[in-house]
C-alpha cells in the first residue's frame, strides 16, 4: 500500500489544557482509521488540526499531493491549503447545515466544488450533480430543491455528494451519524461503507460510537486526555482491549 498521510509529533494546547499531544501515525491509500474517545478526549481537536481548520502548536502533517509529492500541510500557504481542501481533501461536517449552502439548490451545492476548480459548462455540471445525487440515494428530480426541504438524513447524503464529486483521496468525517434516527443511521453507514470501498478512499472518521467505528474503520485509535493510549486493527482492539481505559469504553457499551 502507498503511504498518503504521515503525522509526526502533533500537539495542540489551549493554555494549560491539552487538546492533543505527541500524536504520530501513518495512513495508507484505501485505509479507514477511527479515532474514538469520550467527549473532550481530543479527537475533534486532532481532526481539525489534520484538516487545516486549526493550526497545531507543533508537529508535521505530511500529505502526498498529486502535483508536488509529499508536503507539510502545516507550513503550506493558505491558498495552497484551500486548493487542497477543494481537490484531494473532503470534510463532512457533523451537522449537515454547517457543510451546505442552505439558500442554494441541491444541484448548486453539489456542483459548487466543480465550479471552484474551473468547470463552467452548465450542462456538464448539472449532469455530474444528477449522477452524484443518485449515488447518494437522492432522486435526481430533487436537483432544483433547496436543502431546507430535505430531511436530516438527506441533508447528510447531499453533503457527502458535495464533498466527493471532485474525487478526493482523503475524507475527514466528524460523528457520521450524530443526531440521526437509528434507521437513518444504518442506511447512511451502509452507503458510506460502499462509497469508501468503491472509491478507494482514505478516511478518518471521528466518533464516540464504537459500533460505527467497528463497521467503518480498518484501524482504531483510542484517545484519552489528548493522547493516543491504544491503536490497532479495529476488531482486535475491540475484542481484546489492552489499555484499562479502552476496556472501560468497551465494557460500558456492552452493558448498555
């Protein structure tokens, strides 16, 4: 497998409060990793530092770009990082409304990333938008409807289409089923798993839900107080947790 992302000694603090510290790991093409932990553990801070939404205090995030090879995204210029976010990266928000333009049609939302990359042919953009709406199980006849008329699950699927239409290689996903009904969660997770497999995506999926990470992630990373305390193959860690905190997390789920 080809190395796509290498994180080295990443650290972020808020005064005396540690967001994350001494984070080191490599990710390979087609791999899905799931940082898990309780609220406040630092997993969202890690996600935001890796995706460029938050500047780390120290460390490197080396990403193998298509055009220039491995580059440290922490020291990358803001315009270069924005272009990376429009092409090779995708960030799917926990709350779909944060990742959509609610006053723009569904087709406009999906086609916007194409236009940001220079696409100008209206017919081609619309055809690609229709194709992606279908791929995320939204009827193409809804292409001119605004997201406000969609259900929560449909808004999440629309946000996924908006992010994946440019063929990114790395997807950041924050709490993929947050706030959704159980039946909607199952449908969304099944669709996500299929897209990750079919597109060969490298994905980082942050969640507190161990059932979600077991379904989607190849590797699991347990975070506590901003530090990685255990990592390994997902089934191996969940079935035979070594760290005391991981054992507590797993046992608390089994007792529910």
